[in-house]
């Protein structure tokens, strides 16, 4: 993707985004959810970029729109927690994306947002690998892979909880490939308190919180 923001334009957009933000984070959370401001910023970025740099206008809430908006916000200095909060609400998830969100919720809700993002990406990486089931739901429901799944069924989710909101935000960003995480060939992870033998044949990628991630 071509660079769409000059230094002056990025600074101006950052000023619009972060106006009135306090160190407590409450003002930032309010700003994150101020949809008209966000849309205005994205439109401003597109105008600065010109018609050839940013590509066609896409419907708000689509994966492409999430990716574009997240890109603009990251250039303006938004941290991951603010991005997750911003995309905790949005277009309803597809059934496939919902499987990812449920897995993030049950597998990693006690982890950092970086750790939750990594779990989401492992699921997506497996589906694209040709080695595991080709759908995200198929990956999550594959027997003996995710301990929270019982006979192909998911336990309940508290959809009013902050953990579920975070899982939704993480999933929307992951599905849109809007935030860098583990590499595409990272297909495995395990908790730090276990030592499965299969790890001996893999290359360690990273330790994020209570999970260690691997590639072949």
C-alpha cells in the first residue's frame, strides 16, 4: 500500500483524533467510539491520498474498511487497546468469525491483547495452511485441538462482559489483517505450564503471556 499521509497531514489527523484525551484513558475510550470523528478522519485521509492511493470507497464495517480505518488510526498513534475498543462494536460477525471470537474468549481472555490477537491468527493460519480444516470453525472444532470445545460444541459466552467485547474487537482486527501479529506459518501454541512433545520438532516463534507460539 502506498504511503497516504505526509507528516503534516498525519499530525493534523492525530490532533483531531486525540483532542481532549486524558491520561486516564476514559476520554480516549469516548473518542474511540465517536464514529463521526473516525469517519471524518478516514475521509480526510482518503482526500489527502488522492483517488489512486487509497483505492475505492468501501462500505463501513467491511473487512477492507476496518483495515483502512485501523491503518489510519495506527498512523495517528493509536495503541492496540484503543483499536480493540474502537472495533469492539461494528458490523455483526459472520458465523466463521464468531468461531474465532469464541476461541479467543475461551482460550485467551486472561491474556494481553497481543496474546489474544496471536491466538486468533493461529486459527486463521491453520485454516489457510492446507494441513488443517479449511474453515475457521473447522479448525476450532477439530477434535483434540482446543480444550474448551466439547464434542464439537462451544460452552456459553457472557456477551455482556468486557472480555467478550475485547474478543470481538480482536477478531475484527484479525480478520481484516489490520494488526501485525505472529507470522502466517505460525500454526501452534501451548500454555507455558505444559511441555508437549510435539514442540520438539518445531521452531519457537515467541512467548506472549502464558502461551508459547511455534512454526514448522
